[in-house]
């Protein structure tokens, strides 16, 4: 029997941050991290190994930081948790006794039950596992026509990367628009036009009925009867929480399949915490359970869990999930945070919106200037900002993070209009035409009109 003060199961984003935060906040405690993978992938960088970086070797989460802090890293698989005895058993036959446990077992690719043909050769999901990702890359080298099913962020980014290296890519999405859960229609349409201009064939508003082939995939059959030829099919249909270990240990699972947790990331057992894709998510604004899985969210949850292991702090809590997304298609960045206008209206919120399109440099003829559009969604009665969306250059990613901070701070349109900003010609938009502030002005006018 081996003993440790803090045991962390899972070594991706949540596990890494939980381990480093635990050791930093409780340096006198022995911290042990157990993970299955010898080498851990950077989750958000996975699509880019097929085009931009060209190899998974350039997309690795390093262990050096954890080792320097004194975290013990063990490559093994935890098979069971005895929550009463406070002990775990592993595949290698080891037993670990712990004082505090953080479960960060992540998520696994989702495959719909109707898709029985997914075991055909050259039908792939995108797991967060280097060995499998390398195998997929090798097999895709001999494929010319590729169909991606599912146009969320992974599906869009992976399709664009494969297109970069000369593959004929068809992207199929059952929703009316790509990225349809994160963006309102007017932004999704712009993303679609960009992808089409880059040579990707888009099929939206239609689902897949069947994957065709005899041992090896030959194509897909759409619900409208159309057949699409394919040498390979990539299933990018979301992920589901990996909660098997927690379920078998008797921990409570919520109604949509995540480990039930509180604002400190505690499970129903006081010494067991959960963070990351496997842990419960509640929308920051509506309080509803949701299934948002993001590495950034996982890291925030992991910090909260690790900071509260031995002493709860009422100011170190997780107040709810704000979906903060960003991606890039060529030189154009897209970002979204909080509620879309469509989702706010479906929730019954009375909202006012405003958009402004400007330039992210000043003057606009500076060489790397890019159109920058900001849309804000605010509560009509309070002016509190509930969501935002951005199209711009590469600064779009940081700008949407700022909007995420604004939402989490429950800032109002007036707060934003009276905020001070810094600008510089080579780095930002003009102070007189700063798109974020100008969008707030439009919202304010719309509120006043009503």
C-alpha cells in the first residue's frame, strides 16, 4: 500500500492544473498524479497536428513543471475507488491510500447508438490519445476524399487542416449552420463562407443515415438519400463525460451524465472532488445543467478544487460555466462567450443586442489590420452583459476572453461605456472607434429606444 496526501486521477488539462495548484497551495502535502497516457496531448491543439504542425510531437503537455514542484507522476490506470477506505487500486496491482482525491478523468468521443458501422476501417473518432492520433495520421496519408460528420469546433478545425494538406473534404452538419451552438446565425454564415472559399464542401441542415462500406468505409448515405464517396470518415459528434470510475465507486451522477459537484467542486463524498470534462456543469447565467466541455473551463474548475482541498474559501468558488470559444479560419478569428441571442430568447430572457464593425488597428491601412466585428447581448431590464461574439483578426481570441471577464464580473453596458482602455496603432483599434465600446453604445441606444 502506497500513501499520498492528494491523489489526482487523470493527467490532461484538469489533472495537470489540479496537481500544480494543490502542490503550490499545500507545499507540505505529498501530491500524486496517476494517468494512463505516457505522453499527454494539448487538447485544443489536436486538430492542428494534421496540418499546421504536421506531427503530434509538437503538441505535448510537458511534465517538467509538475516534476519541478515535486508532484509524483505515475503511468498506470486506476481501476477502482473505495471511497470509504479512501483507497484506489490500479491496473498494475498497486494500491494507493489518499487523504483527498480529485477525479479528472475527462471525456471520450461520443458515437450515436444508431451508428453501428463505426467499426469499419478508416472510420475515426478524435480521442485525446497520442498513440491513436498518430495511427489516424498514418492511415489518412493514403486517403484523398474525407468526410467529417459534425461541424462543431473540432470538426471545423480538423476539416480546415486536412484541406490545407490537399485532401478533398466534405463537412456534414445536421444543424442549419456550422458552429450553430456557439454563434448566432449571422456569424455562423460568415464562417461558412470562409470555409467554402478555402475549398471545403459544406452540407448543412442534413443528417447522416448510414456509413457505407464492406469492412472498409466507402462513403456515407445522407438522410435525404444522397450518397457521398469517402476514403475516410471522421466522426466529430461531440464528447461524453468519462464517469465510469466514479459511477462504480458509488458517487452521484447528475441527470445528463456528469459527476455531481458543488461550487467547491466537491462530490457527495466530502474528501472527493471532481474537475474537468467529467464534472458537473451549470450555466453561469441560467443555472441550468449543461454539457460544455472546454480545456479552459477544466483548468478553472481544477484550480477551485485544489485550492479548497483542506480549507474551504467562500471566495474561491466556481460560480458556473461560461462557454468561451474561439477558433480561426485562415487569418480570421471567431469568438463567442456566454449566451447567444438565440439561446437567451429560448430561455425566456428579455435581451437587447448591438453590433459594430470596425478595424483592429488604426489607421486602417496598417499592413496587418483586419475587420473587427463585435456583437453584445445584454439584459433589457438591467443592462447586464450576458454574451458576446467577435469576428476579427488573431486578436479575436483575446478580445473574447475580455468579454468572458465582463460576463463573469456581471458588468453592465454602462460599466463598459465608462471603462478606460489603452490603445496603440500597431496593436489595437482606435480609441474613438473601439468596436467593443462602440457595440456597447449601440446596445445602449437600443435599450433607450425601448
